[in-house]
C-alpha cells in the first residue's frame, strides 16, 4: 500500500513513517508542504493521502481538493491530521469527503486499523 503523508513538522513525518512500518508492506512518502505534495503526486500516486490541516503554504482542505483535481488522484481517500479537536474541523472534513480526521498525536491503533481497512478494500 502506498501512503502519502503531508506535514511540515519533520518529527511528525518520522513518527508516521515508523508507525507505518508496524503496519507492514506500507510504502510512505513524506512531504512538508502543498507545493511539494502536488509535485510528487504527479509522479507517485498513493492509495491514501494523510494531510495535516495547517501547512506553510496552504491548508489540508485546499490541498486535498487540489490533489483530487489531478486525474490519477481524484478518488483517493484522504485523512486529515490536526491538533485542533473542534467539532467544526471534523464536520468540515466529513463534508469535504475525508475518510476520517485524526487528532494529533495520532492514536496508533486507530491509524493502523484504518490503513488495514483500506488495504483490504484495495485488495492489497
């Protein structure tokens, strides 16, 4: 399974990569901003996007909309990651079609379960 993680905090990126190793057979690409994400998505199409809400050059909502504007990425599930636990953020994520909203620090069991669920759906 290919997972694309976007977060400007490099420590979060390292922690996410390590957590994905626990899931087994997960190829993770980590980028730090929206511009880098759009560039990479044109060359490396993932099975899942995991995107931080607050990025230096955009926000997770706008970035996922832009990523889904790329022909190969239009139906890729996305999860929002945020330290903001508000109901408003969760509601907006659901309204925009995110598969879920993970509060930082990400609860490892929930994350691994979600990855397993999407791996099973994709037949990977």
